[in-house]
């Protein structure tokens, strides 16, 4: 069965980053939006790496290798 948890985590991070960036721009802190975007990219990269590592571990377990 397909695990969609990482997809929803990335979507949640993207939605929160988008809205917080808009709020920061509207209250006059547009220069800080860059930091929100960088943080969201790092968080998405962590989620993607974690999902990739879980997939790799599952494939390795299929072939009898334990990581």
C-alpha cells in the first residue's frame, strides 16, 4: 500500500509557508519572507530524505539486507 504521509507533510509545509509569507509581506516584513522560504525548503528536503530512506530500507529488506 502506498504511504501518502510525506505528500501531505510537504503540502502542509507549503501551505503554511505560503500563508506566513503573505502575512509577513502584508505587515511590512517582506525581507523576512526569504527566510520562511528557505526554512520551508529545508523542511521539505528533510521530509523527502526521510521518505527516500524509508523506501530504501524497505527495498533492502525485500532483498534480505537490513539497514
